C-alpha cells in the first residue's frame, strides 16, 4: 500500500485517478502527505477485524477425528437377519426364539435383529443377498453391514435349535475375546492397532508385532494440532490363529480383513466406538511410519484439515452399553451422545456414511412380515457432563452470523468515517 501512494505522488500530474480510494491520490497531488487515521477509527477497524476472526474461528469444528469417532454413528446398523419361508418347519418357534435372544443380547449394540420371510418379500435386502449366494437352505442367518456387505453365519440349524444355542450365536456376533479387549481399551487409549498375522510365517508374525508395538511406543508424547496429548501408547491387539480364529470371524470380516486369517500381515487402526481409520495396511506397507501417520491423523480437526471420506472406515459389531458410554464421556470431558455433539457433525460425517434409512434405536430387534412389532426400547440414558460446545448447532450458527454482521458493520462505519475525514 505504501508503494502505491509513492507512485501516485510521483505521477500526480499525468496519471488519472484509479482504484477504490481516490482520496489518497488527491492528497498526493496537493503535495500533502495522507493523514493518518484517527485513533477512534483505527480502534473500530481493529475491533471489526477481531470480530470477523472470532466468528471464523468459532465456526470451526471443535472436535478432533479421535473425538468424532465416539460421536458419529452409522445411519443404518448392522442387520442380523433370520431368513425363513412360509413353509419352514417350526417357523413360529424359530421366530420367537430369535426375537427373545435379540432383545437381550443385541441390546445397546449396533446390530438389529430381524425376521424376514424371504418368499413374501423377494426384494428385501436379505432375499437379494441370499439370491446372490446361490442355493441356500432355509432357515438361514445373515449379518449385513451398514455398507451392504453380507456374511452368512454357519450352522443355523444348530444355532437355532434351542434358546441357549440361539443366545450363543447372538453373543458371538457382538462379542468375542478380541472385541471385549477393544471395548475395554478404546476409551482409555488414543486408539488400538489390530494386527492379523496369524496365518503368516513366524518371522512375519514377529515383525508385524514388533512394528505395531514400536509405533505405539513412539506415539507417546505426541501433541496433535488440536492440542491433544497422547499420554498412553495405543493398545496393540494381535489376533490369534488356530481354533481361536473361528471366534473372531465376525471381527475380521467387519474390519475388511476377510472371514479367515490372511496370508500376509494386515493392520487396522481402530478408534472411537470401534471404527476403523481409513484403509487397511497390508504386507510390506505395514511399517512404523505408516502406523504413526494414521495415529497422527486422529489428532486433526475433523472437518477443517481433513476430509471425512478419507478417514471413515467400517465399524465393528459390538455392545456399547451405558457403562461404556459413561466411561467415554468421562475420558473425553463431554458427552459424545448429546444432541449438540451429534448435530455439530451431522452434516459433514453423515453423507459418506449414508446407505439409506434413518436413525436406528438400540432395542436390538425389528420384524418384517411377522405381525408382532419390535420390542420397546429399554436403553437407559445416563446423565454425564454436557458437550463442550454450549447450545445447539443452530443457536451457534446464528450467534456466529450476528458476530460477523456486527463486525462488517463496524468496518463499514470506520471506512465511511475515514473517507469523510480525508475529504475535508
């Protein structure tokens, strides 16, 4: 700006006025230096700029990706379908047994049980998946992810033979030794590193385990761009092979690894309420630096410096009960399930998550075709600390708009006063 004034002064007699501030060139032609802005006008301009900066920063998302992992929900849950036909033997007993077990063991989980008559509903999601699998005997049990991927659970004839076996099947969907370890540590650790090298050579298993442990230790002490500090090493979970591997089939499938252990090492960074961060890290790409990069990504602002579509991975079927939610709220310092927190991220994170449908309850059971309705929700809400941002999202947006308008009005008034002063 100073260079512009000097050039205007040197060419005052030959250069016509141009630009938005002609008073500066008029002052130069008269041979007088431009008058400094009065202190009051300068103060108004400064206040306006500060208010605009305040409105901009206040509108930024207050959550890191790590925090958002506890807030964001899939639009649709996993669906556990009991597929029947009108002539399936013992159909009513199977339906009752399945309904009772789902109402108990899927409660507070991200899995909803549903009985489907696939003959009466040939266009139902469950019927379409069965058709794609080829000839499948009924009854059949399918687990369908929020992304529309299907896993057929083995042995429905055995698993539905009694109340006890049906309940065991339900438990295996949302719980396993590895899943319980994740649920215990995802709250008090920054994240978890799940490593699956169970079917690899001993040297590959050792290398993958050491890589994950080393990355976890190196993560301690990192301060993120949201000023969060990683005080504990991420939890490292090594999936096992042999007979134990069968119990982790649902976990492997939900993470995208596959139903069985892979032949080369695979790692997944899991955070929040059991969500995978981005893509899996496979084979030679599994290095300390690759894991550290993913761990650091969790500290970014969830919308300002990252694209949610790049970091949102699938969730794990698991129970997230009131006790776990209370632990998460205490660790985070705010309630991740408050309406305010959900509304803050709803517009940005929900779009890449959507597959259709609406919000799902945690009641555990719905029905198709069968006359009986779903179990009434029995989830108990626990009061915890309010979310960090005060007020709902609409209120905050209105407040930021008022601040911005007031700042612009101050700047306009200051500029008007300055122009009048210069013309005198």
